[in-house]
C-alpha cells in the first residue's frame, strides 16, 4: 500500500500506535493524572512510561500543538503519522518486495492452487530490509514447510 501510494501520489502515510496495549482513553486518563507542572517528557515517562525512541518519535513527528492537552497527546500517541516520501535504492536493500502472496498458502505453507508444492523462505512475500530477521524467517518457514510436506506425503502415501 505504501509503495502504491508513492507511485500514485509521490507520498504516502503510515500511522503508528506507540502504546498498542492501551486505549486512547486510558492514555489520556493516565497523562491527566500527572501534575501539569511536570515537563512533557516527564509526564510521558511517569504517566504512560513512554521513553526512548518512542518519545523521540512523538516529539519529532507530532509537533508542539498536538501535545498541548492529555487528550491531544493521547491521540498523537495512538495515531502518530509517519510521512513516507520515497524508498531506498534497490542496491541498498537487504531483501526486496515480492514473492508468493501469503494468502495463496495454506497453514502448512502449501500452495492452495497447487497441492504438493510448498513455499518457504524468500519465496514468500517478504517486504522489508530485515537483516538477521530474514534468515530467522527463512529457517522458521523452511522447517514449517518441511514438516507440512512430510505430513502431506505420509497422508498421500
């Protein structure tokens, strides 16, 4: 979707929830409970334990006006907009987009339209510069597909 938006409009947006385990109402309630005399950083730290990279992202992307009240801050925390203006060059990518759509595979990673054919690793629709995560995903899906293939052969035989 992001790539499609970039191709179509030259820009796209991604919304991030910095506190997925809390509702917006809960974030606002907790922020309201912290003294208004505290700095914004302290209110975030004490009220909802928002620190480090998450707090830096909030301050960088939300803008001052979006953090004036507990309710506005909660909205920004739960719906932080990341504006996407481009992609990295292909020669810098660790892995590239594409592959067999996950929806085309059953729970054993067998192609729904071609029984007996299993997909694993980068055959799947990976789409991220994943570094060490890609090898983990390849190994995990390889194991899962191998076990499913062995079971499929056992049942067919």
